[in-house]
C-alpha cells in the first residue's frame, strides 16, 4: 500500500510539474503576441513608459494610418494573387507528378524522385544569381508571374514527397485497376478516382504552401522592384526607418500583414495533422 501511495504521489507530482512547464512555455510564446497587439493601440510615449501595460486610450487611428501608409488593399491583392497562383500550380503539378512516381515502380521513377528529394536539401540562396539571370532573360522581372513560377518551383519537392507517400499508403490500387477495366484512361482515372481521395493531404499541402508563400520576403524583394507590385511584407519593410523606428506605427502594419494568414490557418489547421498522419501509416 505504501509503495502504491508513493508511486501515486510521484505520478501526481510529475503531472503537476509538466503542467507548470507547459504554462511557462505558453507564456513565453504568448507574451510577444500580447506585446505586439497592445502596442498597436498606444502612443509612442505609452509604449515606452508602459510596454506591457494596457493602453490608457485605445487608438484606432494607428490602424487607419497603417492602412493608408502601406496601401493595404493593393498589397493584399498582390499577396492573394501570388499565393493563389502558386498554390494552384503546386497542387496541380505535384499531385500529377506524385501519382506517376507512386504508380510507376521503375528505376527511372526512383531516380526522378531522388532528384526531387535533393531539391529539398538545396538552400534557396544558392540559386539566387542563376535564378535572377533566368528570370531576367525570360522577361519576367517585376511581374507577379515570375514570382509565382519561382514559388511553384521551390514548393514542388516537399509537396511531391507528401503526396507520393499518401498515395502509396492510402489510395487502393484496386480502384484504379477496376477503372482501367472499365475503359478509363490514365488521366481520367487520376482525376475521377485518385484525386478526390487525396483531399486530406491536398489540404495539408495547400495550407503549408500558403504559409510559405505568404511569408516569403526574399523573392518579392529581389524580383519586384516597383511599389505597385509590392506585397504586404515589402510594405512593412519600406516603413522601417534607417536610424529609428516608430513601433506604434510599425506594429499595426505587422498585425495587418499576418491577420489574413492567421485567420486562414485557424480555420483549416485541423487538416494539417489529418493529412500528415494519414500518409504516415500503411494498411
């Protein structure tokens, strides 16, 4: 009885200790978000004197000024065009490539898949110079199309990796064989049978690539020179002073830049885990 009681006390102590550690970790992550949010409603003097305190008066004019200064409507539309175009291309090409690599079990298929995996290990910065020259020669500098093509190219390897694993472990081959007996072509089999079954992992690929494309700063900075083609992060960057920064003006811009992405993520976050785990087990 004494041993059982001691083990029970140790178990409870361990649980309490784990809960305390999680609360501390949550506070570490929440405090910067809280600081960002409350500072957007303060004057510069209040932000300096009481950085973590609540505003004495909630100044919505900071957001009005941010919307006007960063030309929010134009920048948001450019973000949406780039994200929608890039993610559509990634899902379309990655799903077709993954389907072919998963069903054609030959040596060349493994070699091609290995090349795609190698693309996941090559840093983006290594190809900047050659990529800049290529985009210039194609006449796509300072165009949203050029940025979309770059985002597609760098989003394909990981997307193909996820989709191929999901197809091999989850999509029954017997369904495709039955469709072939009924006279369906390869493309119709893929479009009518396989693609609808890929909904969980397609949702995962969509969310991950939207997050990556929306938060990409280097590509728009290098390939979009004119302000009318700029995205939200570029507008935030343009409003950072060389020697000083007005945080009460900058933080509303940051919050407006991440708000659409945060809303998108909160709505669809459950599909990330569903898609990742569904393709991790066989049988």
